[in-house]
């Protein structure tokens, strides 16, 4: 398990993003994957897994303090490059990740329920196998399957000597229904859940850097939720948040203060049915 990390997210416009870029470059270095790329950005693709009831999406919408997401991250269509099975877990305000690099040709085999082995990995590190085993265990426990493909362009800045601080700017976030593990960068009829807004993420492992506070103040950033998978699922019509009634709150006070619940919706007919039940 990765050391705990904290994340703060903000939605900003492109003009502000360009000014944030100039500000951040005084403290951090451009991530190597963005060097020489248009707009200093590289493509990121994630295939999110969930069950037919969209349990993981609903846990985020309902504000559950302890929750996780399952995703397979990839960066191109090259079958010789690894893909990464990731568990992103939130425990209160802390983010923890487990990640295992997997051979491209092992993805469908693993998602079919077969036991992970070292032969499936690109690295023989024991922690990689442990991460992959845990991913497969959780997938089977909740009967998770591929649901939504998320893609975006990421401009990232890192600390020159360690991973204690990281800043990312994510643009052109797209989401499309994907029920298979084909892991192609091509998307069918994607939606754009955040429009032209840029997602700014401030990430740190220990103390909130003082210059983060200055950045937020100078550019008037307002912290918000910006969960790409959940926003994509909502825009695709898979799930939506609804207000809980005050009467229900009185009957179920232990559910917390969030005045939201969720319903799973049937998908548009041209895309098939995501969920077996409509709520």
C-alpha cells in the first residue's frame, strides 16, 4: 500500500490554468512524460470496473468516508506496453493506492477470474503481485465488470527529488460506455462531463505546502468534488444523485449528514443496459 496522500481538487477555466502553470513552475518540475508534448500534456486512459448496481459510483455520490474504486490504467494502444491494475482507496481524507503493472495479454484472463501469477506481471516485485491479487479479490467479491472508459490529457508537475508534492491539470475529460476489456484509446460517442473546465489537483503526502495556500488564494480557487468516473457515469445516464427527504433523514440518522442518495438508471437503448435493475 502506498503511503497516505491527500488530494484537493478545483475546477478552473483555461486562462486560470495557464497562469497556474506559470506559478507552479517556480516550485516543481514538469513530469517527464509531458516533455515535448503539445500543451505539455500526455493522454491518460482508465477503464473503471463496477458491479451492475454501480455500488462504487454510488458510494462516492453518497459521500461514504471509506470507499474504493477499481480501474485499469493504460496510455496507448501498443500491446507491448504494460497496463496497471489499480485500487484507489479513500479512508476519511486520505488517499491510498495499490498498483500492479500487468502484461497486456493477461488482462482478459485475469478479469475472467483466474488466479494472478508472477507471469502476468511486468515486474517480479512481491508488492506488485500482492496489489494484483487484492484487485482481483475485490473484483470478484463485488462482481465488478468493465463499465466506463475515462480519458483526458494530463499536465503534471512533480518535486525534483521526491514524490511528496504533485500538481496536475487535467483537460478534455471524456467518458464513454465500455463493457469490454479491449483497452483501446478509441471511444464511442463520448460525453464531456466537465465541459471546457480544467481539473486542478493539489497532491501532497505530509504537510500542506504553504505555497499551495498562496496558489489557492491568488487564483481564487474553490475546492470541489471532481470524480471523473462518477461524473462520467452521471453524464452517460447510468446513475444520478437525488435529494433524500427530511423524513428519511429522521428515520436514518446514522447514514450521515449528506442529504443525497442515488438511483441506478437504465442506459440509453443504443448502448444496451448497464444495470439489471432501475431504481
